[in-house]
């Protein structure tokens, strides 16, 4: 169940996604929350830093591995504007992070990009649950998913 607090965190992810877009990157943003406190936030930086692996969810996994105990990682919640790609889902699983909440789904993103005439991604688009065994995942979130769609439309219009 999506709570008002979940919506608040997802709204911040969408702000980070907008910041990424403004910086010339793909519109994705994510937060790591532990015990109701935002511990780390990141936006996409694949173009800014010329590294295709600089997805915010992957950076969260790296940060968590370096700064949190195994127990803390399991309790942490990752919020993200868009459902994890397979690379990020695998990193999430290897690090042992907990619940994932996303505003928009992989299925939605694939449909939006197709409508926009974007080139196909080199990696198969799969839901998190096809990558992570037993993942606790919630999303997409009605209303917030449309805000994410608008960012993707803007990214292909510019």
C-alpha cells in the first residue's frame, strides 16, 4: 500500500529526475530512506559523467554497501521515479536492500519511449520481480506516473 509518506518521497524522486533532465541526463531520480530519514539521494548522471552505469539506483546500492550494515540495508526503502533496470535491480539484490517503491513502471517507460520514437535500449526491459527473487516492490503510482511521463516527453522534445 502506498502511504502519504511514500508519495512525498516519490515526489522528491521526480524533482531529482527533473534536475537530471535539466543537466542533460535522462530523467531519473532516487532516494534511500532508513528509519524515516532520507540517507542518500541521487539523480541520473550518465551523460554528465559519460558513464552509462551512473543510474541513481545503482549509485544508491554502492553507497549503501559502503555506509550501511547488512541489517540497515535490509530495512532501507529505495524510492525511485522509474522502476529499476536489470542492472540496478541486480545491484539492489546483491547489496541486500529492502522494499522498492517506484512512481512509473518499466512497462510504462517502454511504451512511452516507443511512442516518442526513441531508439531501443541495448538491455532487455524487465520488471524488477523478474530479476530479484522475493522482492518487495510497489508501483506504479497513479498520478505520479504521469509526471514522470511528462519528463520523458520533455526529454525527447528538446
